[in-house]
C-alpha cells in the first residue's frame, strides 16, 4: 500500500473556495483516473500557519500504480489546480 501525499498551503482569501473545489471537482477527478483506492483530505496544524495547510492522502496498491498516475494523469490535473489558484495555493508532493 502506497500513500501519495499532496500538502497544500492555501491563502486565507481562497480557503473556502479551494476546499469546496477540492471536494467537489479535483479529488473526484483524481479518483476517476482509476489508480487510487482512497482519498482523504486533512488539515495540517502548523504553529503560526492560521490553519491553512492541508494534506490530501491518496492511497494506491503499488509504486507501479503511482508511477502510472504520475506519467499519465498528474501533469494535467496539477495544471488545472495551478490555473485556478496560481500562487495562492502552494503544493508539494511526497
């Protein structure tokens, strides 16, 4: 079992819209790729962060599956996120 984690720091001004878009659009699009078996969005508590950091944990069966997602789907889905929020939502992936 592999967890692909996307941590996103979101500006306060877009936080409500971002959470709604993630829950209703982005995460469903990622799940529709057929790679991941589960997705969970969590708030990350960081001292001095104003509760605007989130971690989305996607679970898949193997590294091979994760690689398939990265090669075939990740760039397009990341671009949609970037086009919508620009530098107001900074993401890094582990």
